[in-house]
C-alpha cells in the first residue's frame, strides 16, 4: 500500500508546481512594467489589459479542467481494474 501514497504525493507536488508556474508566468516581470499599465489613459488602459489577461486565464483553466477530467477518468478506470484484480 505504500506505492499509491508516494504516487499521490508526487501528483500533488506536480500539481502545485504547475500552479505556481502559472502564477509566475502571469505576474509582471518588474515593478515598472506593472506600474506602466496603470498610467496610460489610452485605449489600451488597465481595463482592456485586465480583460485580456482574464480571457487568457479562463481559456487556460478550461483547457486544464478538460485535461484533468480525462486523466481522472483514466485513473479511476485503472484503479477499478486493480481493485478487481486484487479481489
């Protein structure tokens, strides 16, 4: 039974590493880049940039959820097979 616990730990570490990478990718690289977005009064102001980021995040999360759903379904089937074999 030790095997599934270590695999679960690896999966959780990978999940949170991916989440941290996504947050790091979305974050601005320095303070001047973050501040410059809010100084502009032109059409490309903060609301349009925020909307663009929101659309990108929503698209990425939708892709992630569909991918995760497929993998969870597959993992559930594998676990059911293993449980049936052990009985």
